[in-house]
C-alpha cells in the first residue's frame, strides 16, 4: 500500500507530541469518534494531518486535569466540521456513506478485547493457584506448630515428673527401707518424724474406680504410672510467694489420708482438701493406690469430678488412662 507522506503513523504522532505510544493509543480508543479516518489496517494504520492537532489537544486537556466528559464536549464543539453527517458516534458504523470503512476497526477492537479478556483469565488462574499454595503452606505451618506444642508439653510434663522425683528423694533423705520398698515405721525423718506413707505406697499407680468397676489411672512417658507421690509433688508446686501449702498425712498400713491446707495471702482465703486412699489389688493382680473419697472444705467431691481431675492430670502427664 502506498501512503502519502502527509499521513502519519501512530508512532510518528507519539514522537512529535513527546507522548508514549500507549497514551496515544489510549486517546485514539477513548475518543475514536473524533479521530479522522485512518488509512491501512492494524499496525500499518496511518492518520491524516488533522489527527495530530486533535491528539495534541486531548493531551493538553488531560495534563490540565480536564475530565473525559469535558474533553468529549470540547472536541464535539471544535471539530464538528470534520463530520459532515454529525458527531462520529452518531453515524452508524454500517451507513452507506462510510462504505463500511469502520468495520475493520470494529473487528480490531473486538480482537483486542478478547485478547485482554484472555490475559485476565490467565492472570486470575495464576492468582488462584498462588492462593491455593499459600493456604497449603499455612496448613502445613499450623501442623508443625501444633506438633511442636505437643512435644514441648510432653517435655514439660517429663521435667515436672523429674522435679517431683527429686523432691521425694530429698524428703526421704537417708531413710532405710525394707525389701518391699516400704519404710518400717512409716515416718519421715526429714519432716521431724511426722507420719508419711511408705515409699512403696507412694510409688504405686494412683487409680480411681469407675462406676463400671474399672480401675483407671494415668500412664506417663516411658510407661511410667502417675503415683500418689507425683500428686503430692504437684500439690507442693502450688506454693508460691502469695500462697502457702501445708500437707499432712494420717493413717497406717493400707489406708492413708492426705490433708492439704491452702491459703492465699492476697485474699486471706483458706481451703482444706482431704484425700482418702487405700492400697488394693486390681483384677489383674496389680498393686495400686486407690482414691476412695475426696472432700473440699467438708463437701464430698462427686466421682465424676474426680474422674475429670484425672483427665486433666492425664493431659498434663502426657499419658493415657489405664491400669
């Protein structure tokens, strides 16, 4: 196709006005009804000299902050002589006078719109894929954090158990024991001769008996049972700067009572907990220490609440119920 030198390409218009080609293309698409008819098609489209003036006017109005509606009105008022049949958008695209010359332009715009839509669909699919990956990573991170929390809880329970063992050893001192592991007199030399259950009684699995007759206890880390001595250690850990805890034992043989007095210094509140226990054999011939009854400030604690206490101890001790 031979084009007169008077016709300008979109890139030449961009160069003369000092505006990026993308901006010139935007002006053309936004105000196409005011741009004189171009010759050629696609990238080989050329515009008559009048187009340079119109593009420059549009650029200046945009730089001055004029709205698109005002620009539309200005072009319609100042360049209506370019459209003998009225404003460009008032003429039908398929009117005989234009000979269907704008049909190729319409097809080009349609192709551009379809291409833009295709790009948006691809970008949306990519964003959805990235979002799915982020969700998967978040779930994996949550599982790792939960696993670490469980691991730390188990380590904490193990440290508390070791602390309880150390306290019991310090309390026992140099006490002698019989072959069965029980103190002959049931006295604690470190406590000034005060009564205390034998070590064998304190070290046996601590259990309760359910309504169905089952013996329920707590199994700790390394197949170690939670014992009455462990419970005494946990109670002793309750003591602090604002709280005093006093424990005393009473009984002999296979029946012992633990009395705990707790006083909160800040509130001057005093609480008395009594735990009655006895040594017994399970149907499997295992020696255990069973909790017979429990009272708080003289009120009996229901068996269901004691069972709930055991469940809390199980979580703390990182074990499973059983005997």
